[in-house]
C-alpha cells in the first residue's frame, strides 16, 4: 500500500472564496440520508444563487491569479513531454472572444454551436464561449458521417467549431463528406490539431485574435431555464437522442458535486474522459473548473491511450493532481499496476466514479494500492449526470451506488403499460427506477422521444431496474434498456442490428453485451440466417464492418443460431440471449482455470443464471466432483475470477 502523507495547507497558495461554493456545507457531515434531509430543510434557492452555469465558470476563472495555469496539455501520454500550458487569463479571453465571434457572425435568435474535436485545450473556449451566447452541442467526433449528419440537422446547428485537417484524425474529412447536405449558412471555424493544417479562411485563432480584448465585458447571462447544452445520448432507437440541458441543470450538478466531494479552488484534475459524454462534460471537468480547478489533459485520446494509463501514477506525482479519475474498468486495470515509489500526497481523500457497476474486489484493491476512497455513483445523461453517490463520510454498500443527492427524489415502482404507477416497491423489491430532480432535463429535442419517458404523475422513467433499501442506498440491478456499456461508453444495439439485417443472408439479428472483466461488456451479435444461406460468422463480420457507424460497436463475436429465441410478439428474446452469453462465457472462464491448474473433472461445469429478489441476477456455479485436495485452490481461483465482475454469485 502507498502511504499518503496528509495534505498540508501551510505551503499552499490562498485562493479567493468563490460565491458559487457554500463552504459551510464542506464542514457538514454527509454520512447518511438524514444528513441529506438536513440540507433539504432550506429551499434550493438558498444554495443555488447563480443559476447560469457559464456565469459560474466565469466567476471561478476570474477568481484565479491570471498567470496561473488553467490547462496543461500533453498530447500523447508521454510523462517526459513538456506540457503546453494555458493561463487563466488566456483561457478567459479565449472564451470571451469566442462568444464575441459567434455573436458577430449570427443571424439566429437561438444559435446552436456544434463542437467536434478531441481533447485539446481549445475545446474549453469552444464549449464555454458557445455556452455564454447560445446552446453548445459537443458531438462524438468518432461518429460515421451519416450519424453526424443526422445530429447536425436534428439539432439545427447554426455554427460549428471543429478540428481541421490533422494527421491521425479524419474529423475534417468526415465533416467535408456531408457539408453539401447541410444548410448553406452554417458558420464554420476550424482549429488545427498537432501538426495539422491551418485553414486561413475560417481559422478560429486568427479570427479571435483580430477581436479587441474587453477587460470587463458586459455579458447578458441567460436565465436558469434557458437551454445551455445539448448532449446526445445512446438510446435504443438506432440513432442518438439529443437531450436538452438547462443552465439550472448544470449549476445544480456543480453544486451537488462540490458538496459530494468538497471541491475547492486550486485543485488540479484529470481531463481523460470525452467532453461529448455527460460523464466527462458535467461529471468530471466543467464542475471542477466552476470550482476554480485547473485541468490536465494527459492525452488526446484520454483513457484509451495505453501510454497515459502506463504513466497514470507518475502524472499524479509530477502535476500534483488532487483527484483521481477513471470508470470502474479503468480502475480495474490501474489496480493491477499499483504505484511504486510515487508521491501521492497531493491527492484528496476521495473521488467519484460511475457509469458501470463496480466489483467490490476491484474497489477494495484500488483503494488499498492508492489510499484514496472510491465514491461510486449512479447517473444518466437525462439528469445532467449523477442521481446518487456514496456518502463521503458514510459507508459504502456492496452493489450499491450510494444515496440520493439533495433535492433528488428516487423511487422504485411497478408501472403498467400506460406508464401509470401501480405501486411503490419495498426495500427488498426490484422495480423501475424513476426520478424527479432539479438536474432533470426538460425533455428531448425530438418530441417523439419524450413519449413514454415520463410516468403519468410526472416522474422520469430511467429504464433501469433496481431497489432502494431502508437506509436509502440505491441498488441498480438490471435494465430494460438494450444499451451495451463498454468501458463506460454506451453502445446502441441498433448500430449493429440495423446494418447487419440488411444482408441478404440475415433473417433475424440481436446484439447484446458479453461480460468482460476489463470493459464491463463487449458487443456480440446473434444471427438466424435466411433459408439456404451458407454464410459464416466471418462473412457477416466482413459485411458489417464498413457499414457500422462506431468502431467501438463492432461485435467481438457473431454467433449463428439455427433458430432465434423470440418473445410472444416475435421479437428476439434478449433476456434469453444474455443468459446464453453469460453461461457460455463463465463456463469458458472456469474451464480455463481447470486447464491452467491441470485438473480434470468427470462432471461438466454448470452455470445457472437466475433472477434474485434483491440483486437482480444471480450466477450459480456448480462444479461437480473434483479432487478434494485441490478443491480449496479451485474455489480460491474462481473467487478471484468472479471478483472482477459486478455480478452476485454463489458456489453450489
């Protein structure tokens, strides 16, 4: 275990008190649901006095020494590389001038500014400048052209700030391939990446440099209910849904997060999660900036860069990071490469993670090797990120995502087919999780997507199954959504199913997630062939690859079934397919243990998947007869294996 020296405030710079942070709450214990209820004795307006999120950011930036570093940038995960540094003064000027540039080139009442770029320092002024004067729309720059086109048209984007021609990226080429199908008056600015080409006619930097610097610009901050951002979600419709997020939603998210882990000015945090994802945008990066923090971009590709992960602990030491970062799958990898001889004394006592269920063994090992507590959370795009977080001063519970945040109402209910609540579920009953919260979206941009998203009495239907125990801890036990979660990234099965079913060899197709110790889930597909077809899995994969819109969605396996299991209404029975997948995968993994230990058994390994009233899914493992002298060794190996997965299990 690495010993962390207690943080000493004696040598630290003193920072201005921020009016967007209520420091009295930092001194208040947050250990249980009663502490949340104490906070709720006051109206939310007492705490949330600045509702415009862009204003909160501006207040934080202006509170810092202008020459302090706001953004550190290392493009390739190389710990030896000299970081590019952007000061708070420069960042604030870039933001203000980006806002001026948009207004000077605007013919729309409500400009929508799409941002299409990886993790470079300029992404901050692009997003925050756009948010000051309109609605910003960060888009997944890895999308294929047809999905990018759909999002730009549906959002009615009026402006775009995008990466220009840059080696290693095809963002500009992708945009050019669809540009003729967009409105002719869309205003475009480009920013070159590393070794990229500057396009003189629409270069962002050239145009903002030509604008006068305003020392104290008079910004007309939009009211809290105005839409500050669009964030595209996964969904199950075959195309991403666009979620509307208000300034009040984002400001509430900032308030809850600085309460949850006591965020303070002067911190330095990792930016290693994409800003087109709600977890990166409103879970990690922008709320920290609104608390006066600096950010370190350790790689253009974030946690997908192996060099960054290799150097993770060294980055903490050299840049004096105050918060760790990573989804549970990343933390599992890091726990196997513990810090050795690395000074971690700059770290605060805890940090927040989420997106996928976290195996208790991974949590315990990670906390052991770095001495920092992991606060698990439960969130969703539609609620501007988290709904529940482990209490910083209270216990964690295995399989739980903590307790609800203040002013956030969560219930587990039974619904009928018309979204009417039949009953509220008890603490040991699994139901549909529904929510009401100041962080909740006013709705999807496309009104059709709002159908069946709310209960008749006004609660948002999360699509997740779970329960809430007597202490208020939230347990997410499953989901009705078909979404596949790979390393915290949501993959819509429609991205696989819709192109694959176009093959003349395919009659029926269903995509589901396969359990994976590293990624959480990996996409796979099941196919029933048309009569007389001789197509192989390799043939189908070759057909699919050029037609799939997200590289991460390419299935790792395609299984050909003689007959697809179907529901009563003729749809593929995905519950059955998931069970088949789990049985096959866990059987294979346990058989590998037997092979490694050179143990033979006369009985086959039996994996039984069954529903559980409090844990959702239970995996029961039956080994049959084995050599008694090796039984303890086998059980130890199986416990180590299953500890890498977020499933309840038992040996029978």
